[in-house]
C-alpha cells in the first residue's frame, strides 16, 4: 500500500514511487539472499522493467499488472499509456512488485520476518 494514489502525477508521486522501488528492492534482496543461502531457488522482478533480477539469462518480461488481473482478477484503469492495477481495498494506492521462491513456507516466512526485522531496525518508521 502506498501513501498516495499513484495514478496522480507530480513530484510527490515520483518520490513515493522511488521510495517504493528502493524499499522493495532492499526487501527482495534480503529475502532472496536468505533463501539462496539455504539452497532454495528464488528471484524477484524489477518493477520498472519486468525483468528477473537474479536469473538474468532471460529477457522475458513479467507484467505485474497483467499477472494481478489474471491470477487475482484485479481490475485496472489507464493512466496515460500505462495500465494501473486497482486493489480491491486500496484502489490505485498500491505498488505491485513480485518475488518468487521455490522453498518451504516456513523458510519463506523466516526470510520475510528477518528482512522486515532488519529493515525496521535500520528505519524505525518502516
């Protein structure tokens, strides 16, 4: 969930998008580093390009918005030339980003909890 509606434009929206990107990449790197250290396959998608960030041997683009429409039946709206996902509760005040893992749920939960703990320790406002 974001602090503002990301369909809007302007400097504050750009700042929010940059913050969300940086926070997601930090979170995803921490989670995938922990999972990979445990011997599990995992990857995350660059929300800007749709490309895999760990397994870079492919140039296939993963469409975050299309995936949410297909997998969760989310609705979309258009903003200029971009499709924007509409979360059922938060509308367009969301920043979709994906992380994939082939690991036991317990290992994924532990990696997520550790990443969240570390991020909060370095930024109590998180």
